[in-house]
C-alpha cells in the first residue's frame, strides 16, 4: 500500500484488513464476530463513497475534484 494514493483508498484497505482480521478472530468469540460485521458495513460504505466520488469527479468534474477524496501532504524537505 502506498501513500501516494488518496486517503479514501488508504482507509478502504485499512478497514478491509481490519474486517478480515476481526471476522477470522470471531470464529471463537461472538462479540468479536459482531464487531467484525460492523467493520464490514463501514468498509462497504467507504467503498460505495469512493466509487461514487470517483465517478462524479470523472464524469461531472472532467478530471478536477468536485468531491474531495483527501490528499496526503508530504514535504520532501521534512525527510532527512
């Protein structure tokens, strides 16, 4: 995973990994399984938001950002 992508994609992969981890741990514990399900719902909401925003920005925006997806601000001078 790279931080050159927008924050929404990074959040999607974080939520997806957390969902898979919680659901696999939830085999032995019902509460962890339920929390994993809630993380799965949050993952799907994030995925739908990302798809909607990418589509609107591409079709209606013509390449410019109408719906912001978040951008990382890294300065090369901060890295020493």
